[in-house]
């Protein structure tokens, strides 16, 4: 692809993403994204103490030692702590700011932001960092599509538009959290694994494993797509065992020390058991087809669009378009996705395995804490984008595929802009 082609096919979705994410960061106040204040508190602790906080799941209090997000690996927080001033007063993990906001919290920083010095500017810088990390996910999806479908440029272009067209992904990419870094690294690792399987390059599998290990070192939710990552490497026609061993060794070298630290300190290598024990007990719902259907519906709705502290939902009619597109993509993928020329024959199985792992882990979390956390599906956005675009393109005439995906992506982005103006802005600025 020539330089002009990259500017149009990749630069356009990146530019639209930058615009929409910036608007999200400007519209939604600090600490109104899920757990944003806890992530900030973790960064401040690292900047002040120079060490990872101790996992403490006693009642969250306004202290200098309790860090609610301490179970997370420290990669993102090590980077973000560089923007923190240890002399600035701590943001309490119990702090809520935005008395006129969507959830109508009444409390706020006593005396306003003045006592926090330059903290608002530093928080703004971290949100800008998150936005540029999100652009890395868009680029990674594009590169993955180019690698596995080199003769179908519309696949790569459409995959680049998928993150841009998901309002909650754009919204979360404007927040201070470790998810964006984990998602971007997992997407790049998926592309490197596909590249190693296609080109049979020496050391490519090790590089893919190292980047995937960094993703786990940012957030352990990447474990949900580890089987799909392994199958992607194993789909190479030769040297598959060597590639799996190289990638596994790299993952252990990069992320292994954190798991060993947790195992020694807490008896739980991933920290997930400690997290589960800290959550308030919930009565498990009675298993039924109706409860499963409701759980899947809520999971999809919160995956597509949910702003702030799970507070701003779109009117039901707005979900008709993404639901219709999802159904078309599923039918097209099941019936004719194999007709798209691919450099890896096992690609449909890889995509399905990745999606199955994502849905299973997200549903298990939803059942445990009874919360609509569809954003946990984004860690495997490369597999979701691949399946969605491969399914949708089967309905398009071949000569018009590129034009159709660009127009569809631009239309969805324009619709998202309408969401921000008509739904999100009024919710936070009454």
C-alpha cells in the first residue's frame, strides 16, 4: 500500500478516533469513569512511596495506604506515576466529584480543586496519554487485518474502524485506567503472532510472546485470549511447536515475576481470588435460559455504549443499528467467512476461540458481581473486529467493499458524535 493509501485508510479512522476520544475526555469530569479515582490513587502511591502498594481489601477509607486497585499489575501505573507530584495531596479512593453529574453525587473536594495544586493538569495529561494508547489499538487492528487478509484490503480498513465505532471503547480510551494499555499491547501481540505464523520469521514468536507478556503485566484479563493467541501461533504450517515454546518462554520471562510475587505474598498468582473475596457477597442468580439471555443482552449493551460510572445509557432505539449489524456479521461469518482469502486457514477457529474466551470470562464476572462489564471484552478486540468485518463483508459486492466499510465507519462515528451531544453532555452538564 502506498503512502497516500495509508493516510486515507488508516489515518482517517485514527483522526476520527482522536477527535471523539478528546471530546469524551472534555465532556466527562474526572473520576466519573469506572474506578478512575482508584487508578489515580495507585499512581500517586507509586510516585510517593516508590513501591507497589500492598493488597488490602479492608473497607476503603480516606488513608494514604489503602489502594483499591492494588491487585492490578503495575506496568501502567509505573508509566503514569511519572506524571504525578509526590507533594500533591492524595486523591482519596472514596472521593466522588461532580455534584451535578449523571449519578448526582453530592460530595466533592472540600475547598474545590485549589488544594490539589496542579493535579487537574496532570490528570488531563494522563487522559491524553490514554487517548494515544487507544490509537495504538486502532493501528494494531489494521495491521492484524493486513497480515491475515493481504488480498482483501477492506478487511484491514474495516477492522481499523471497529474500535472507532464502539462508543464505550472510545470513552474508556479517554479515561485514566490500565485497560487501554493492556488492550493495545494485546492487539499488537496478536498482530505479531499472525506475522510470525505467516512469514515464519526468526524470533517473531518470541517478540509476540514478549508483547503479550507486557499486556498481562498491565492487566491479567489478557488470560482470556491466551488460548486463541496460542492457536494463532500454532496455525503456522511449520515449526509450530518451536513458536509456541518461544512465545511461552517470553511470556514467562516478562509476566512471570509478577505472578510469582503474588503467589509468594498472597498465595494467589493472579490476584483474582483476592479480588473475589473482597467483593460483597451476591446471591447467585437462578440459572435459566431467561437469565442467560438477559445477561448476554446487558453484556452487549454495556459493551457497545455506556458512559461514565455505568450511568449514562442510550435510549433503547439506538441499539437497533449495532444489533442488526452484529446479527448480519454473525450470519455472514457462519455461512461464508471462509470464502475470504486468508493467509492462515485456521483463522476462523482462532477468531471463534478468542470470542468464546472473552464472553466466558465476562459472563463469569457479571454473574459473580452482577454488574454489566461489557468493557472486559475489549482485551480481545482484534478477534472481535476480525469476525465482525469478515462476516459483514460477505454481504458486500467485492468491488465496493472498501468504499462501503469507510462510509459505514464514518456514519457510525457521526452517530456517536450525536450520542455525545444529545445524551452524554446533558447528563453531566445540567
